[in-house]
């Protein structure tokens, strides 16, 4: 973090909460926004003046829910790439690495978050293994959660996938949620298709007292589902990643119903390396949401862009504000005095073509390319994790057909493009010698 005062002059500043753009100079000191001055203000000679005239400046983009493992690179390598797309903060669930390596995987993510040139805030995986049917590499217990919850880079409990356990009261799922909620941190949710009395039980963590303890959901697949969960007090993360693009179907219907946007956020959940390389990260989600706003409301370009950017800046910052206050982190998500100087500079509202990115007041992307330090990583403790009980042969994949069945059929899972929801159907498949 530089101690020199930096001043971005001539900026077109995005005020995402008030949906307006104003010209001004942004003063940055010790990683924070020290003030915003009118154009033409004179400055002392010790300041570093950077002229961004004609360029737009936005708060850094935020991914409110993400599994970095799906990008198939380390958190440090991931940060270098997503910074080029304007992402300066991510809230991650290291569920996959914890499922394999347990607390060593969580320690690895926290270690990388401390070294990263962006904000990587970690949620403690709530369901490792994901189900009792898994033969996972580890288990994360309440004792483990108690160990990690005080870490200043831990925002709370990551998505509580065990909604059957919360609703029925089986296992220790409710105990985990109550512990983190009572500690004062965030509890993310995961409750696809949960409705009615079961939703009320889930949101309240079994207390049925109308207190919202499980605060969010990113698994909704319809506007109706979003609206019911919104009425139950939850924040709704509209997903547009690689595996699932529910934003495409949900947002138009919400707009048609004139549904409020205040507790809506954007997230990717998962982004594979090819899409990250070719299409971008949160910037592409913002662009898609912006296009939907224009197509379905008649908003002009500026209003649509500001509305979409708010869903990936000030809205997630409001959602996580309790966490920021808990550890006295400087707030993010707006361009205002006292906020962290996480800033994105781009040339046009149409393309969001990112020119430079600042993290805590230091330029980390210039001319669209990462210019920060590249760091090495030691993966020794995370290797050699696949262990087979025995050698597999072709016979292990041969399924016998029941005696007397002349036209054998099988149940098949059908994947739906752009969604995590699947369908079931029955069909014939090739077979020979009494076996599939």
C-alpha cells in the first residue's frame, strides 16, 4: 500500500446507489478514498496525478458467491485473471478442496487470501462431506468451525447445503448455523425448491420465530421461487456462471412483476477457465444483466448500466456489511470518502472495456493486463489425494441385465443447458451378451 497521495482527475464517477454519473477527482490515501473534489481543483506537488479524463470509474466488482476450484487454478492465479475483468472482491466457499483435504485445504485458501492482490473472503464450508453417501477425504466439524470463525478473512459459514438436515433437525447442521449466527457473522444458504412452511423453518434454522438466520440463496431457478424467498427475508443471488445461467430466466420475470431489486445480488458460483479467459468474470454478468434491463424495461444505457453495476457492487457490500463492521474492514462497493479504493476504470458504458484496476489504491491492472507481482505456491501438502481401494478393470463398468428382460431400458439423467436442474427419463441403450 503506497503512502503517496494519488489523485485520479477528470473521472466520470459512477454513483451506483443514486443512479447518476458525475465528474470529479478521486483522492486516494493509504488505500482509502480520502475525498472527491470538483474538476479543476489544484493540488500540491507531492501528489501523483493520474489523468483519467473521458473514462468512467466504478467501484470494484464483487462476486458474492464463488467456488474458485471450478476455475482449476489456485486463488492467487485466479486473482490475477479476474482483476483484469474488474473483480476486486470475491466471497468464496472452498468446499471442494475441503472435501478432499479438510482443514489443510481451508488453511491453503486462507493463506492465499492473505497474499492475494484483491479481497478473497472465505466462508467456512458447512457440509463436508456434502452427504453421508460420500466417501470424502475429510469432514469439517463444529469444532473446526469454532477454530476458523474468528479469522478476519472468514466472512462466516458458507452455503448450508444440508437443507433436509436443517428442516428435519437431524445431525449437527442447526448447531453449526446457530454457532456462526450467534457469533455475529454471515450464514449463506442453499435451498433449491424449498417452499412454504419448510422455507420458514430453513430460514429461521428450525426456530420458526421469523428471525432470518440463514440469510441468502443462490439456487433459485424461477422468479416465483425468488419472490417467495425474498418475502421470507432472504437476499437472493442471481447466478450467471458456467454451469448455470439462471439470471437469464429469472430477471426478466422479476422485472415483469415489478419486483424490488434491493436484496438482489449477482454471482457466478462457478466459472470454468475457458469462459474466464474468453468472456470475463463479473463484468460479463453485469453486461448480461444490463442487456436484460434494457430489453425488458426500456431503460436507457446509463440507467441500465448503473442498475446492473449496483447488483455487483453496493448490493453485495450491503449484504456483507455486518462482516465488514465485525473486523473493522474498510467498506467497499461505493466511491465515497472512507471506502476502500478498489476502483475500475473503463472507456465506455457499452462495452465495459476495462483500462485499469486499482486495489487498495494501487494500480494492479494497466491497459487491461495484470501488472502486479506474480507469486509462487507450494502445493506439496495438497498432492497425492486420490486413493483407490483396488485396481479397476472393464468388468467394474459392466452392468448385467436381469434374466428374462427382452427389451431392457434404463433411467437416464438429462442435463439442461445453462441450469443445474436435471430431468429423468427412460430409454433403451446398447447392450450385448446380457450386459449393458
